[in-house]
């Protein structure tokens, strides 16, 4: 049975809505007249919108559990180009009204599928040192538990639970098909680099309740944070394999991670100096940009224009087109 | 029988050489004592080096035909980190001493193969408008004659006869495998964009005798020069097909070409504003950088270092490694 | 009889206004309480201001024709440093209340005068090839129709109907007096360059109903769009004159157009490489900047300060002074 | 009688020369074999070239007076793209062999003419305060003596004795014709700004014997150095006129001078914030660039190319063309 | 008796306040419904907040004297991350309610102490020329009166009455302890440079009633404005001492002042070219940055986060920490 | 007895020299005529110069041990602004001719003194956690052995054996006197940060025989390399002290190290976000710049100019002055 739900990315202006949302965040504020109002962040798997409840009170505020499902009624409107909902009623959701599949960006089935694919891809590595190293990561339950849960960012690309895994698997797939086109590229190295390049994000970001940066994430950053884990895993894989992990191989792998932002201005402490590092930087950029821009195009609702609105961080509008390409 | 030739990229310091080279350029100069000397550019398929003939005369100078094979004897030396040859004798080459295969970066067999592959790739395009357009280009003998002959640059990547074709086919192969990984990408559009993005170079560069820029190439540039050809071919394909070429499709294609340098600072008059334009810019960059850096590593002769020398235009050294990666 | 009208650039805070405006744009929005309001863009020849009509309805919204004259009553106020009007009444304008001269930045008399001057200036060109070329443009009624109507921009300099013509004639006048001061400069070339440098804007911008960018304008840009028109007109002028248009002359002209933004960061695909290109870039800049800054000073209403407010795009305030210069 | 002289800008490769030059600089150096050689800078009014005298001695070195005329014989050659002369003989010049007109970039007649024109232009100023101020400068013999002698730079534009005057008068002429085109511009202010903008160079540069920077010139710079002179002259003009010089007028004038480099990156402590300051910056740039690039084109000898060689400081080649523009 | 006052930097959300503030600025505005409201800037020595009085009238507006003490009642709230007060009552302050010490950033006792310390530090200078020069400044009552009153800025570091003095003395103390660590540094020169580097701010800024820039301050800037005062004082000290002030010493001092912004992009007309200029630039930066960031941390109220909010001008958040450093 | 030696920084042009040098590097090259010559790098404690021995042979080349003392005779000359020596004789040095003190930038006595001072400064730390941590480093003989031997760079500041120690102790001394001036600064943290900020250089650089970068140094860099050592030492100090090292303290310390380059463009992966990080960045910069520029001034030999020659990496000349400052 198709969902009757109006998804966030389907909402037009001035729609009357009465359905379940996941409440990601809540704030109690006073307006200019000193009256309190409640500002909510309402999400489903297709995006998020702000809900405003006027004439709120502390007790209403306290009664709302974030991270939970609520049934919310109200009317949509555009405010400064963003869709909002003027909330008129809010109440606990009846469990029967909730379809989990409506609220996850990536369903647990999909995460399972992605995680399985990750394992396949890593087990396809030929270089025994790198495959052993990969096994050590796969065997680390705490690491993997975070790896399949973490987002890839808090507002840019793949900013959803499971987003890191989705980005990494997508990037690895691309690496797997691109590497054979360039015989000078070490495909195994590139694949392991794709696997680990953003792995520091599992501790750089916080994503238990809401998305943010950990203190260490802000002060040190994922590019650097993962290095000591890599060193530990390499030592572990040496113990496991009973042989030395080639020092140059480790050096190349650490360089791949540390240089993947590609340019100083993006906080990269080193420029890419190996072929794999150059390829990883550009393909990572490709995967992230294509996801972000496709998302920007999708989320640009409530307008018939062939153009998205101006995107500050990318410095341009994007062309959605009129569809007349046939 | 393996070639007995010492190729340019094999030359070490202080080797005595007596073999055939292609002479790409010659200049007669006076040294500080007023004595004339001859400076030659000697090439084979692996690279080029400067030859210096001391105590030259106008008649020696005039007797040397550039663009031809000559037998050159002398001794190699490093000068400011570049390999040179002090030429002691120079004479016409005996035809039996010449193996054409030693002097072309891309053999005519290879060019045939690449050209055939180009046709295959273009005929794989599903969109009938774009396939018709491609056919109009393929049917234009003058265009194709230049397209398979032109270099992709005069000193950066793929700077050899046939280099444009080699770069374009390599890029198209990458586009072909990457596009299916992103359902939002229009793979046909991306492929045609890869085909035409640098096609303006056939008239931007001169490559009959030696490589250089045409006046139009310097004053207008390949990014813009190809546009009117595209317009003409679109008109031709409309006549051929008897139906309108969708205007938005042409606009997207022109935008793909015009924005492929990706950033204003590289002379791009527009930033990429479609998914295909973003992908083309990054994959073009990938193909060009991997070729250039692999070449820089290969050409870095006369040193046992794990590092290439500093590359001015890329602002770094590259790590060749010690080979201890097993 | 002097106009009794309070022009937009004369409005102070808290004035009661009841007069005719041209309505350039209208939007219906819901405020935070879910009540609808109407936001209008009201213009006369001296500028524009936002009108807010509270408690609007869909039927009010639908009853307002944009691009038409309306009688609007209300009170002015400053909001975030911009003058606004709180609209209390809005009704069709009595034709007798409307003086067309109050609403055009450039009157049709003025446009006629400018167009006549354009013709004079072009007919003063000595070089027969360039004069023939100019005639081909002048004879193209569709081109000229757009040329005398188009604005020169949508928010920066000369952003009004006829603005392109006004900018171009002003720039040509400057070129005409500056060129003789530098004997190395080809004054004819400079003049034709000034005529055509922004001509691509006739199709880059849309200005039938409201100002904006066409899709082609955004994806390709005026710097490039005009080139094929130039090629067509050159061919036409060759047919007309029965002789070849010198190829280098065409190349120089195309370079003049393509490089007139002067620096890569402003989307110029090429840097100016001829004397005329250098001069055109700087004089175009002069004409545009003097217009913009004079406009910024004029429009800076509602303040007795000797300074304009901070201008984001130019990164500074401007000094209007206290007048004590005598 | 036309000069039989081969001027510096006429010299081709491998010419035998025996004529008078002005010796601007001399240095005694040891070559790699420990032998001494003499390096001279030989100039005439069309440019300069380096002369090399091998096997020099201290006594030869000491016998050569710089800043004087010498008869020099030798042969020209291109060295790294620059014309040189291998000097074979050097001797005092016979006064009858010297035609002063061959050695000055600007003849004293021309300087007289320029100085006279400067006075005319300044006396055309309508604003009495500014005209009085100009008179105070004109009456200052020490100031004017330096002003008509100083170069405008030591290697960029107008780098010759009298160059400051030539640049200033040329710029004032342009200001005089441009100002009336923009009614908002104060033409008197612009003219006085053009007169004084670079006047600090009279003490920033040294030009008695050879061109260089004074210590104060390097540590403080002409943009700032002239300000206290302006303050003194304003005070003097007040005493002379018996009335106050309007403070805002002085402020505007000082701002005009201090901001004329236009952008922070060129050492401008302030951005132009008045219309006159904007115009002065752009027209100064125009006058300097047109002079420099015309000079670069003229001095680009010994080559049949339509292009100058690459100019490092302007980041491009310039197009001289093939002459086929008719 | 400890103050019962709730200081600005102690205020949390939703506090009821009724106490005296200093009113720094007032504006009367109309809201979207055309109703007037009053916006006040309320300060005490710990910071400032905006007060909003709804339903204001012209007569209320006129009755409020800025720069005076008022008793203000209302409720605090966070608005866009800034603390505001919704003002419900406003009335003249009873003199007995006012404790001057609550409202000055620097008490007059503290200013006296700083001024005394300034004199001590200057009298510790060994170089007789520089000490004489310092005495001439100290003896100039008008100069000193401004010097101890002026702020060091209007919104960045030390933006309070007496702030210039506080910054300068703090910087001089640092110079005094750093200079002996580098024997090549001239400690006297560095100290005098620290004293005078920002002295131009006494006339660049206006601070009688409210803080702002003078016209001269905006058009010329403090870096340049102080130079003629230095020249005058040097002349005065020469008269006083009866001996020449060494010209190089003056040049070095002027360079110290003119280059202290350190880089062109910060409006420095010259880069530091002496050791003292390099040290002054970096230590000035140190003193200003430490003050600003400590202030940003202190003023970041109403949040339990270990992080300040994002600071636009410094491009980052700052880490306040959780205190768990022991 | 004063040394009779002519030190490198005392050498003028055309001096005849016959004394002992330390030979840092040697290369055998062929000149343009195919003749071999030897290029040596000759150093003493005041600097280095290039020695050229013409007509060299392989056997001469092989007989010269680098890193050893040799007696070298020849004549000095300026070549491209650098002092060179044309070597005429070269022979083993008699041990009695060698005074070790002439060849070390830092004598072993001085290193001992600096190392002792380092210990004193570290033992002055009050925070018990940080003092324990410091003790763990001091107790690590391998670490300390490298720490007192390593240079601080290979060509910029403190590029000599012991240079790292000299730079670090100098910086710590400055931190010690500056910290008390700012009560918000944690002086202990700053001091430990100064101690460890560059400690990664002990493995980033190679300095056994000649100075260079290790592979890890180039690919990872000292900013990141030291972090795992810090983690290890913290763990060690926890075991030693029997109590937890506060996590925030470690985070702050790691941030101090990782952000000390201060800006992205200098390869800093994070901007300084604590007061100590801001102070360390600026004071490190101060110590390095003052050393470098003082060195540039000292090494600028063979010229009477008040100015050093242009320094490419700092983008300016420096003012040495004429000494007339008294």
C-alpha cells in the first residue's frame, strides 16, 4: 500500500498537514511581545522543516521528547525561501500511525546491504597486507558499530545516520571501476584509502541524539584523529599475520588519509603526493559534490523555476532544467 | 629483436651516445666570447633533451632540417637538473637506422585503435539527438583528421601528436564506468561532453611542424572556439534527422564545454551548474593529473631518490617510493 | 507645472503617501501567525521600495496586475536601513493621474536621442571594414530593438530599460575623447569594441516583464553569447562589401569582447592582450563604477550622514561630504 | 640630415656596431675562470642593452666614467632573449660625434613644452582654492625642478628622466577630456589629483646619477611622503589668499592621493571612496598600462612573431599582430 | 558591600530586571504593523544589550537622553543568539541608585594608574633622542588628554573609553620584557613604536558622545594621520634639546608606525622591513587578539557549551572548555 | 688569541683565501665544453659559500670526503649576488689548523647550556600533570638525543645542528615572560606547547650527514607526526603518576601543537581556538622571523648598501641602515 504521507520534500505552500514527524530538536523562545513560542525541527527521510508553535508554555515545552515521533498538525508556508509549518496541534503519535521506513534516510535493510557490500569490496583486495589490515577493522565491533551509524557530515553531504557508510561504499564502488583504467594506480591502496579516508568522523562527530562535533573533532579533526587507530590496527595485523607490514605501505596509506582534502585552504596539512592520493581527493570530491548538488536540486521545493536558489557555500545557482531534453 | 637504442628517459650522466634522434627545434646562438653554438631539441618517443654543438657556423645551422631524423653523437651531462647532450658530431640518418616506432608517442596503429574505440563509444550513446550529433562530427573528415592528430597541450598533459585523442578516449572510458554509479547523471550527455570538451584545441594549437598556439588560440581559447562548430553541427544534425534538436539539450552541452575548467581562476567563464558539468570537470582533472604526474615520475631520471624534483606548476614534489610496498 | 509627486528617492521616514506607482513584482506570503500579507515592489523612475499590505487574501493578490500602474496609499518607514511602505489601500490608477515621464528611467525621447547619437558615433568610424560591420548591426531591426531596450544589468550599474544603450553611448563618448590622446590606440577598433562589448546582454537578460537572466544567459553568459552574432554579421558585411573582412581584424574584435571583464576572477576567459582590450576594460570599468557609485550616493536617503551606508559588493562606504568644498 | 645611428631598438642579431652610447652603469666581475670582465649598461633614447667586455682590468674599469658618452665597438647577440653587445673596443667619445638628441628620452625642448602645458592645465582650474594651491606648487622652484626631472619609476612605466612629468601631463590631458562626460565628477579636483598623485616620487626615487629608491622612499613610500608637503602648501596658499582653504577640500585631495593605488594589495592604505578617487585610480592605471604595454611591444626586438615574449609582471604575452588589419 | 546588580555578562534567559543602565544609543522605528517601537543600547561595564520598548511614541523617544543613566525594567530573552531585553518601563535614575564603578570599563583610578605607568615606561627609555621626543608628547596636554580617553577601536579590541591607553600600556609592558630576549632588537625604538603606533586613533575615532569614525579617520586613517604630528614633535624636541634628531632614527620610527598592520591586505602601505617593525606588528597582534578572544569567551553568555558561538570576523569558534584541566 | 681566520660572513670580493673549511656537499659536473668541474659547499659557523674547482676529475672528486675539514685555497668573487670561491688548491687539513669552535653554529658547551636551561624551564612548570609529562620526555634518552641535535629547518630559521633546541629554548624564555602579562593565559600550557610544538621535526628532518626531509617528514609532516608520541608519553606519565591525565588537558595540548602554523595556507589543519594556541602561534612566528631576518642582515655581505638584497620568500628587502641612529 503506497504511503499516504506527504513527505517533507513534497510539501507545497499553504498545505494543511496532520501526520507523524520525528522531532529532532526543540527550543522555547520569547517573541518580541514577550510571548513564548516553540520552535521544532521536524524530519522524515526526505528532509526537514521548521515547525513553529505560538503561545507555548514551559510545560508544553517539557512534554515534548526530542528524538521521538509526534503527531503534528498545522499549515505550511514559505518563510525566507524555506518551508515552515505553523503548528496548531501536537500530540503523541499512535504507534500504528508510524511507519519506520518513512523516517530513516537509510533503512536498516539498506545499511545491512551497504555493510555487506563494504565487506565484499574489502575482501576483494589482493594485497595481503592491506586485506589483513581491512580484516582487523572489520573485526573491531566498536569501530564498525560507529562506522555504519555515523553521518558523513552535519550539514553538507550525506548528513544522515548511515551517511558515512553510504558515502564510503559509493566512493569505493567508483574507485573499483576507475582504478583499472589507470595501470599506474594501485587499486588496492586506493580502495583502502576510500574505506578509511573519513573514518575519523566516527569520533569527530556526535550523532547519538543530535548531530554535532565532539570537542576533539573541533580541536583536532577527523583527518588527523584516525591516524593512531590506523597505527594500532597495523600493529594488530602484524601480530595476526606474523609478519611485518611494509613501512612504506603504511606511510602511503597515512598520506592518503592526511592529504585527502587536497588543498591547504580546506585544512589539508599536506598536498597529495602520490597517484592514489590525487585520485582519492578528486573522486571523494566527485562523490560528495554529486550527492550534495543532486540533494540541493531535490530539496529546492515550492518553485517552478528551472533554477535552484543561490547556494552560498558553492557560490552559484544550479540548473534543474525544464525537462525539455528529449 | 629488442631495440639497442638508449631512449631519452633511460639516459644517465656521462654516457657516450651515437644514434638517431628526431630534431624538433634548432637555434644558432653566440656565447659570451662571441663564438656561435647550435642548440637542438632532440626527441624520441620517451621524451626530449637539449643538444649543444659548440663552434657552430651558419652553414652547419642551415644544413640541419628540423622535423627530420639525424644521427647525433656526443656525451650526456646534467645541467641545472636537466639532462643535456654535448654534441660532437651530427649527420644525416641512414634510413635503415631509423625505426619509426622509436619516435612516436602514439603509433599509427595505436591511433587507429583509439579512433576505432572513439567511434564505438560514441555509437553506444542512447539519446538519438546526441548520437546524431556525434555522427555529424565523425563524418566531418577535416575535423576528425585534426582531432586524431592534435596534441592535448604543448607542455602539460598529453603533449604529443595524438595526445588529444588519447586523453579524450581515456576520459570517455572513465565517464562510461562512472556514470552508471550515479543515477542522476545523464551518461550520454557526459560522454558527448567528454568527446567535445577539448575539441577546440584542434585549432587553438598548431602542430604541423612544431607545437604552439595559433593567434586565435591565444586570443580566444579552445573553451570558446569550439562553440560555433557545435552550433553548426547541431544545425546539420537537425537537417539530417529532420527534427528539432532540443534547445535545452544544446544549452546543456555548450555549458558542459564552457565550464569544464571548473573555476574562474583557470579561465572558466562559468562555474559548472549541472551535475554533468561538475562530473566532467572533476574527471577531466583526474585524467589529466594522473597522466601528468605519472609522466613526471617516469621522466625524473638520473636520480636514485624516492622523490621527484620539485614541480613548479603543481607546487610540490611527488613520491616515487623505494618500491618496498609488497 | 512641476510634479507634485513624492519620488522614491525623496521619501523620508513616516511620510503619508497616496499616489501612483508602477508595480514590478508581487508576492503573497503567510506571516508567523499564519496571516497572509502581500509584498509589492513599487517603482518610479528614481528607484524602488517595498510595499507591505497586511491581511491580504488570494483574491486581492490575484486582482493586482504586475507591470501596471496602481494608486497606492500608506506610510513610509525604515526597515533594516531600507525604506518601506506599509500599504493601507491599493486601487487601480486613474489614467489622468499617470504621468509616464515619472516612471521611466530613460524617456523614449532620451532613448531616441541616445540611439541617434549611437548611429552618429558609429558612422564616424573611418575603417571601412568596421564601419560596414556597424551598418550591418544597425540594419538589423531585431538586434537594434533589443539593444535600445535592454538594461545593462539586473541590479548593478544601469539596471533599467534602456540602460544598456545609455551605458554603451556613454562609454563610446569617453572612448572617442580618450583614443586621440594615445596614438598607438586604434580608435575605431576601440569604438566598435565599446559598441559590442556588452551586446550579448540583449539575450543574456530578460526584460519583457521583469528583469532576470535567461537560461542561456546563466549557463553561457553575454561575454561568449555575442560571438556567433559577430561572426554572422562579419560574413554579412563581406557579402555586402564584396570583399574579405581582414581575419586579424575580426580576431582583435572578438578578443576585445571576450576579454573585457579584464581578470579571470570576473569570469573573463582571457586577459586583455591588445592595447585596445586594455583600454576598453578600464574605461568600461570607469563608466560602470562612476554610474554605480553616483547612484549609491543618490539613493542613500533618510540620513544626514556625510557617508553612505556600507556597500557590500564594493567593500566600503562612500563619502558624500558635507558640501563644504567651496 | 637623418641620423646614421643604429638605435638600440633597431638592433638585430650579429650586427657590427661602432658608435657612441651613454654609459649608465658599469661593473667589474670575475668569470668562472677567474678572469675579469666588464659589464656595462649602454643606453640611447630608445632603450638600453648590456655590453660585455672580456679580459678587463681594474684600470680599464676605473677609466670609464658612468653617466658619460663613450664610443663603443662590438658585435650584437641575443642572450636569453635579450640583446647584448660583445664589446671589443671602448674609448672616449669625440664631442663632434655626439648628438644629444639621440640620448634623451625626452629632450629639454620637450620637457619645456610639457612643463608649459602643465602650467596651462593648472591655470585652467576654476576652483580658486585649488588654483591658488597649484600656484604655490608652481612657485616652488625646488619642487618644480625635481618634478620636471624625476622619472615615474625605475623599471615600469615612464622610467626615464622627465618621465614623471610626461606621465602626469598625459594623465591630466585625459582627465580634462573625461571629466566633462560625467557631471558628478569635480573636474578641478580630478586635475589637481592627477597633478599631485605621484609627486611623492620626487623624493621617493633617486635620479641624480642612476635610478633607485631613497631610504625614505622604501620605508615610507611616495603615497604617504607627499602629504606633509600638501599640508604645507595649503597653509601657504591660505596665507597668500588670506582665506581659509576649505577643510573638506583638503581632505578630499589627500584622500585622492592616498588611495590612488586603488587596492590594498598594491599598498593602498585606503580604497577610493569618492568619485574623483575612483576615476583617478582607473585613469592613472590606463595611462600607465598603455605606456608600458606599448613600450613592451616596441622593445620586443629580434623576432618576427606576432607576439611579444611572456611578461612576468603582467602575466601574459601581448599581441603585436601581423599588420593585416586593413 | 557587593553589588546587587545583575551585570550584562551575567544575564541569563527570561530574567526579570529592574536596575540602572547607561543608554548609549536610541532609535525610534515602526514595526510591520506601523506601530512605533524604541530600540535602546543598554550598557554597563561588562558589556551591552539591546532593549526593545514596544508601543513607543515620539514624546517617549524625545524624553530619553542618550549618554545618561536610566532605570530600566523588563525581561531578558535570547534573539538570534543575542541577549535582548523587552523593556516594560523606563524612567530617570535616582542618583543614589547609580554606582559609577558599575559603568566604566576602566575607572578613572585605573586610567590614572595606566597613565602613570605610561610615563614611567617612557622615562625608562635610554636613547636621549627618543626620550626627549617622548617628553614632548607627554607635555602636550591636548594630545595626552585624547590619548588617555580614546578607545582603541569601535567594535574590535579595547573598544571602550580608555581602551587605547590600556592597549598601549599592555603592549609596552610586553615589549619591555620581550626586547631583552633579542639582542638585535632596539628596545627603546620598540617601546616608542608601541607608544605611538595607534596614536593616530585619537583623531581617527570620535568618542565624545558615541564611538565612530571621523571623516579624516575614514578617508586617511590613523596609520598615516599621526605622521605629521611625529614630524612636529621631532622638530620640537630638536628645539628643546638644541641638537639634531638623527634622520635615520625618525625614518625608522615613521616606518614602525606606517608598517604596523603588517600586511598589504590590512591596509599597511609598507611591509615591516626592520626588526623592530616585525616585532611590533606581531606583538601588537598578540595583545589585540588575546584581549579580543578573552572578551569573546567572557561575553558568550547564556550557554553551557564548551564552545563560543561562531565568530564571523575571526572565522572560527573558540574553546572555553569544561574546566576539567586540573 | 683572536682567530686569524676570514669568516664566511667577512669575505669581500676578490680576496685570496687559504684556510680550512668544512665541506658540506660536493658535486662533479661537466661544463658546456664537456670539461668536468667540482662544485663544493664550504661552511664555517658564520655561513656557507660555493667553491668551484675547474678541470676536475673523477679521482679528485672521489678523494674529497664530505662532512670533513679541508684546506682550501682560491679567490672570492661575486656571482649573481652570491659570494663564490674559485678554488685553485684543495688538500687535507692539518689537525693543528682546525679550531672546532670556528665551525659549529652552536658549540657543545652551548648545547649543554641550552639543554640545562630547557630542563630548568620545564621543572618550573606548576601543573603536576604537565610537569610529569615533561619528565617523561626528559627521561627518554633517544628523544632527547635527537631533540638537542636536530635543526629547526633545512633552509629557513635555525637551520643548523642544535637549531631546534636553540629555537625552542628561546621561544620558551619569551613565553615565560609574556604569559604573566595576560592572566587569562595558562603559562604552564603555553610553556609545554613551546617545548613540543616542533618536536616532530626530530623525525621529519634527517640530519645525520646532511640536512633533508625523511619520507615520513614529507608525506605526513612534523605537525602531525609528534601526536602519537604525545599520546604515548601521556599514557606513560599516567602509569608513573598513578592517576589519570585530564583528557581536556591532553586535548588542549594536542590542539596547541596541531594548530601552531596558525593558518590553513601554512599547512595548519586547524586554526588556533584557545588563547594559548593563539599566543604560541604568534610568539613562534616572532622568534623564527627575528632569527631569520637578523641572519639575512648578517649574511648580506660584500655590499655597502643600507639594504639587504630582495628576499624572495619574505617578499621584501630589509633595512640594515647606515648606523646613524645615535
